[in-house]
C-alpha cells in the first residue's frame, strides 16, 4: 500500500539536513520584535511628553530611533540576551527582560552624553520609554513564545519520527512533547519491541503499565504507534519522514545496522547521547531535541546562510523563469493546441523531498491520453525495473510517429522536449517552494512505490528543474543505480558554487541538445 502522506502545507528552502543556527541569530525573531517594541516605546514616550509625534525636522529624535535599533542589536548579540528564551518561565523572563533593558539604557545614556545630546532629548521621554517598553516588550515576548509553542502542525515543515522501545515510550513522549518547538512536528512513533499493530501512543503506554503527564496526554492520544522493528523500513519507504529521533533502551540490542540503513536512505537521524556514537553518518553534529542531547547523523548538511543563499537564488530564478514562461505560453500554447486540442499545461502528482507530494507543472508535449497509454508501453522502457520511464520511440509525443519503413518522424512535441521548453512551467513550482532550480528529479507515484531503501536517499533534498544527472548525460543514462549515485554525489558534496556550476552546464547541455529525447 502507498500509505498516508501528510499534505505539505509549508514550502521551505531546505536542500538536505539543515544545521540549526547557533548563537544570537538563532532567536533573530525575538530580537526584531524587541527592537520594534523599544522604538515604538520611544515614539509613544515622545507623544506623551510633547502631545504630538515628531516629524522629519526633529533630526535628533529620528537619529535616536536609529541609535536604539543599533544599541538593542549590539546588546542582544553581545550578551546573548535571548539564550534559552523558549524555556524560561514567566518570572525568569521578566528578570531577563529587565536586565536586557538596563544594559540598553546604560549604553544609550552613555551615547547621549558622548555626542552632547543629553540636554536635547527629554528625560521624561526616556522615562516614559522605559515604562512603556517594560510592559510592551514583556507582553510581546510572552505572546510570541506562546505562539511558537502552540504552532499548528500545518505550519511546521519537518516530520520527525521517534524510534524507541516500550520501556522508554513514556519518558520520551513526556520530555519531547513539552520541549520541542519550531518547525518540527512529531508525526509517528516506532516501537522496536512492540506488537506492530497501529494504536495511539497513549494506549501503548498504558497497556504497558506506563503513565503520561497531564500536559502530554492530548499529545500522546493524538500520536500513533505505526510500526515495529520488522515493519520500520516499509513505513519509511511509504511515508513523509524528514528526521528520526532514536532512543533505544539498554535492554535492547544495539541497532547500528538499521540506523546505518536509514541514514543511507537520506533520512537525518538524531541519536540520544550516549547511544551508538559510531554510526557511519557522514555528517555529525551535537544538537538538542526537547530535553535530549543528540548526535545528529546525515548524508549531507548545510548552514542556514548557505540555504538562504540557495532560496534567494531560487526566488530570483523563479521570477525570471516565470516571466519567460508567460511569454512562451503566448507563442507555444496555440501551437500545442493546434496540433493536439486540449490543455496547454500538464500537471502531474510527483513525490518531493522526503515523501512530500505536490503537483509539478509542464507545457504539454504529449497527447491527452499519454498517462493511459503508459502501461501498454512499459515493456519498451529503457530504464530497468521501472524506476524511471524512458523510450527510444514514444508515440505519445505530439506529432511523433513511425512510418511503414520503421523510420521515426518527430513533431512539435519532440521539439518542445528537445529544447526543454516543456520544463519552464516548473519555475512556478520553484516560486512556491516545492522545487529548486537545482536538485534531483522528482519521481512519479508509481516509480516511488518501486524504490528500494538505497534509492530513497536521492529524495532527501528538494527536487530540482535540473541537476547533476541532467548535465552528466540526461536520457543517455539508463542505469537507475547510476542516476542514484549521481544524485547522492550532489547531496553529499553540495555547496553554493556547485549549483551555479550545474546551472551554467545545463544551459550548455540544452543548447547542444545532449542526451535529449
């Protein structure tokens, strides 16, 4: 069975496993909110003091707003004011907020005396600013923390599966449910020594004599135990899974082989310290999930800055490509319709990063019944075992036919495909965040169902319009294992420069029409 895939509501800019941002940048959202509160407090303080808002002519006050931004940013980064902000209680947060504001105030007063503006800026204005900011900044911090802690699953982009044993289920649910925020959501639990039956985590715990904390009860009731040791791989092959948290009790034997297999599938594995520190993951980092310190293992990783660069490049390229697509639609659309009446665009459900499903767009280069005719042509597939579908002669392409002498005649559909014109609507997918300019090609649902564990790794990154496989031979490569090897090579060695290199090579390949069909 195909299994159940959660709808992918969020379009992120991940390529593979994304390392967490460390230091003060980790809480940039809190810093920005704090700066806004401080400046707003200063403006309101001026209004209370003078009965009006200052204008452009009040340069000292305008400059002061800019200085407050700089001071707040420097204090937040230098003193790491928001360290563990999500884990602080109400009282601890108030104390930290006062400490931060006191330092900001001290630096600000020093600045005013240094530039001889102390006599210009009203002392009452500063006093009102302090009083307003205490209330405003504190309230905003609490509200923002509450929003992050209660972020709905539909707004989280990373699916986390917990792998554990019966004796550890209760503890790991209690510790992770109360302390894991951000973009992860716990989608399922696998109990290695369980019965394999599907049931709620709450039932699995209570049946085993365990208990769930009141604040974790609703979480445990809504979460499902979906597999055991024997059915784990099958579940991972048919469901959306980005990351795994592994916490195996000492009573069970070590599971290095299974974990190595999971990492080879392209899934990031977080191992609770000190369990199994010799797993062969090529990239290892120390992180924290809930109350657990974990060793994170993945076949590839990238910094947040590198991924931001990639997403910015995708957005820019997506905008340019979408504009070109609109112009092409005006020219190519009528030609497609004249030769084959029907829709100009073709959309097909594809499988994206780690099992997410989405609709991929193309200019239609085949007759409308192409999908129905695919089954009868499967025997002529050049790619063994049906992992991909490529034909030497494809009668489904618009205008393509074979005469009585066996000679193949190509039509408008072949031209559209040879010049990769059919790929342009995928720039809309790039803008939506479902695809990237460079990545791996997304499989169809029937191809995805045939994948073996070692093939799944190619889908640990966001799919792309082009990739290393396309610039290394395109359709001339008929061995799917070679395709997978090229995709894994891209994921394991990814850097920003590699994407740029592949994009330039893609342009050259299309111009020369190498490997096109």
